[in-house]
C-alpha cells in the first residue's frame, strides 16, 4: 500500500493530523494497535484550550463538542481555607471548554470514517524502516494477522510514550529529559450532581485535590496519593472522607454519589527534543508528557500536528522544506512553556513531605501572588486558556 503520510496512532494527535492533511489534499493512512471500541472507551479527562475549540469548529468537527462540552470562564484556587476565582475571560478575553478526550476521539474517528479516510485498527508488530532515507516504510500485521507494508513519503509518530516511533530513532540521537514526581493521582468518576460551577484546585495539608465535572450528572474528582498505592487501599468511604477534608469550605459540602470508576496514575514530565529524524516526525505523547495539573497534554498534541500539517503543506504545495526543517524548534518553543507551566502548577499545589517548611511557604506565596496580583493572574490565565498559535 502507498500513501503520502503514514500516521502511527489514532489518538488525538494522529486523528487531528489526518483531518488537517485532508483539508489540504494530502493523503494519509492511520495505523492503530487498539480496536475502535478500545480507543473510544478509554476514559480520560479533557480541557480544550480556546484555539483548539476554534480549530475543531473550523474543521467542521465541533458540533457535538459545542452541544455537550462545558465552557468554563475561569477556575477556583483553594488554599488556607479560602477560595479565589480567576476570571479567564476578564483577564484574557478567552475561555476553556471541558470536553473529555475520549469524546474528542469519538468525534474525530466518526468524521474520518464518514469522509472515507483510512484507519486500520487492531494492527500489531508495527515496525518503522528506512526512516533516514527517501522511502520510509511501515510494516505491520493487520487485524486478521496478515503481514502488510505501508510505503510513504513521511511518517508521523503519534503513538504515545510506549509506541515504536520514538524507539526507531537511535538512542544516541535522542535528546531526552524526564522528571518522575513523587505523587500519584487517584481519579474517580461518580454519579453525583455538580458541586461547584467550575474547576477547583485545592492545596491542602493532607494533599492536593481537584474537583471537575464530566456532565451535570457525573463528577470527575482527583486527589493526591502515593503512586505505588494499590487501588484496594482506597475503598469508597476513604476516598469520600479525603475529598471532603481536602475540599472543605464553610457553608459548602461536596455532593457524594456512587463511584463507578477509579484508577491511580503516576505523574511525569518528559520531553524528547529530537522530534524529527530523517523522514520521521514525532507528535503528542510520543515526544512529550506533562502532568495533568495544567491540562496541557491534548492541547500540546494539537499544536504539534497543526505545525506539522502546515509544514507538510508547504513542502508538497510550494516545494518549501524550511518549515519541516524547523519542526522540532517550532514545537519545542511551545512545549517547554507548557512543561514549565505544568511543573509550576504541580509543585505549587501538591503536598511534598520531603520539602522544608520554607519551601512550603514559598508555594503558598506563589498561590497568593497568583490570586492577588493582576499581572500574575493574567500570566497564569493566558497559558491556561492557550498561548496564541502562530
């Protein structure tokens, strides 16, 4: 099989790239090792930056998002027994939209298939070949186990941290940076009505907590825990007790309900600065990971493929390869700002028993500055809603 762009991975990065390429008339094929049901059924939270919402609508992909997503004009920070609202619209003129990542994937998959675009699900043994030459290839086994080969001009590695794309770059050529945080997030989905009108980020002596909303009937809540904790260590009664304590506020009470999903994830920051190698270009989690505190993961993936699609269009339509040559440089300028923001939010809000009392006071001072200084609040808000896309 022959195509112009071989895309590995049907997550937000790979799917959005396919739609961006289709708009410019560039052909592509997506290979995904999971089934459609698996990628659409993996429940993940999602906060979409202002420009991502605009892009989805521009591509004709935003109808359900606009109907079912929840626009948020700001967030609430809670610390030292007080709540403070940051009004993003007043500070930046922009807002965010709370819309789960798996719902974005459902929309992108449905639109891709409706347009006749190729997605091969449930492939296996995916391998990249000749990526440093002029004729890269991807070999794999299709859903029936038959060996296949996809020949292409370029490969977009959108296959996440554990996928084969980044590993195809020689280790000596990969410039990587990583931080593994000492915290995990215990996340739950609960059948309960909305308790607060926007996200609450709580810095508490017992640990961090985040209150979010999946829908008017379903709440998404996270609390800081040990990433090595077995999920059995967190029965429902313990979860609600911790959440009530960490989100406690005079005259207000968190509404409880049946918990129907819970899991624990470790927090990590990661960047592979080698985002291009020969004819291979990495995007999304294949190149970088942020802790979820700053809500940047999906949005960074969208920025990567926006830049990559623009560069590929210039190469095919104008014979101009300069944007492709600067792909890593262009993406990394945005990535490192998002990494800084996510690190800042994570370290400022989490309780670290290894820190000194002095460091603890510094984090509280950071929070106080963010909610009392218009300059600091604006700086936080402009990154949260999304830096301008060039």
